[in-house]
C-alpha cells in the first residue's frame, strides 16, 4: 500500500466499524496519514477527509503527501465539526484516540460534537501501521544506520574512568550527526526517560520500574533510568540500549560490551543468549502469535539449562516479554509476550529483545530488529551481534 492510500484504508475500516468518522489529534497519527507533524486535527469521514492545521500552515503545505486542497488553516473544533457535515445524522459514532487524549481535549471534542458517541479508534490505527511499506523499511534502515554510528563511537572512545553519562554523550552525539532527531515517541501518558538506557558494572542489575528491561539508574530519582555519574572501570560489563529516530521512524538495538577481557562466565552467558536469538529469529513466521515467539524463546533457553538466567530480573522475577513492534513509535504492536494473541504477518518489523542475568556474575543483553518476510527474515540492525571486549 502506498502512503497516499493510507486514508483510503482507514475509511474502509470506518465503514466496517459503522463509524460516522474519525477525529485524530495525536501528532504521530497525523504524521502517518498526511506527512506533517504541525499542530493539526485530521477529520476522516467514510467518503472524505480534511486536515485542519492550527498553526504552521505554510510548513504543513510543504510537508504533506495528501492533496493540498484537503488542508486548510483552522483552530476551532466547532468549525471543524461544522465542516464535517454530520450535524443531524442519527446514530453518530466518532472514533478518536481515547487512550492518549487529556480530559480537557476530550471535553472540547464532546462540546464541539454534541450528541455523538465516542469510540477509541487507536487499536484500529495501530493495526494498520503493523505492516510496513517498502519506503518505511528504507527509512527504518536509516535509523538503524544512525544506531550503528553510535556503536562505532562507543568502540572508538570507551576508556577507563569515563562516566556512564560521558559515554552516553559520545554515543548520542554520533546518533545526532547521523540524522537522529533527538527524541523518541512512546504512546504512553507521563512516560519519562533519558535518551535511552545505558548501564555499567553493578548498575546493569539495578532495574527501574520506568521500563521493563535493563534501564540504568539515571542521574537522580527524578528520572531513574539512563546513564549515571558512575565511572567505568576495567573489567566492567556495559549494556547500551539507546534508540534513534530518523525521519519519523525509530530503530532499537541493544549490545553488550566489556572494558577489557570478559570473564568465562560472562562469555558463556552471552554465547547462550546469542544461541537463543539465533534460534528464534529464523523461526519467527507469519501466522505465529506473539505468545508463540515467547514460548519458543523460553524453550530454547531451557534446552541450554538457562531457565534461571533467561529474562531474569533477579529474586525470582522474570520478564515474559521478548520483543515489540517498532515504527512511528518506539514501542508499538505487536507485543511479543506470553499474553499476546495477536498474529505476525509479512511486512511486520519487531524487535527480539533478550537478556540473561546471573545474579552472582552479571547481565548480558542482545536486541535486534527483525523484518518478517516470506522467505528468510531480515535483521535490520547493523551492528555486529558479538560480545565486544574492548582493550586499551
């Protein structure tokens, strides 16, 4: 499907769901359907649509891939409602993004569209975005290239005595110079984190509740995730999971490093972790559920006698999530977890995000982005998938 046909696909779904229309306010959704992230509302009817730009109208006209005749400058929801032509229509049901709208925004919509019933349309939008178009894949590859530049900068610059923050700055600077836009998007209210998780030594095993993976401890309790002021010492393990965002699309990978020679225990742990990933990646097929992916990952870890370490957070805690979709948002469906009944299909892009924790020895992590294809899945992330031992 070409990007100019995205709204047509949405309109078909509106008809199927017997909705009078959809009103989108979230910048990522509007960007997906129109090509602009200027402040706007997108009103989609079963047989028509309009982009109503609150500010930055001249910018929006330069950005959009929809017909310029479908865009106009308008700030007031009441006027957008009048333009819909829905007044006086019986059984009016309007879809909107109820998962992320504030109460104030929703009250404004309800006031502008009196007598309407409102339906959360987010699941429909996210379902449409699962299958990536060829040009989306090419943009994701650009984001993966920016990630790789950060990896190269780490390998070149890691030194004993550097703080985690200094190392993160080196990585993030390389990301930015490669086109990273300096922000990532997660569809979650009040989400906060630094530019991404990074941790070294004992900090790797300290898990914040901000995200359910290796997080780092952050600079203060205000943002308890990401790099800290801890100095990296000889022999330390380091895990980096800092994403990138290029031209609207994200990339996500994790790599494990050691400053110096890794001990035999960590080498063995990483070798088994990579065995699990190398087994799961070619077995990810269209028609499989997210729970199937999770199951085969845990079964492979069990066959290597790594059930205790695999996806462990210590003290008996264990993650049952092994990956997630990536695209216009950093974390989007499908979610590859023990509870996910959604089905993979060709064209989906997902991460396989795995770690192992030895409570006495340490933590290793490996995360890659996988493009699900009919014949042979494609690993999109570019950095080598080794345990990097960096000697100075």
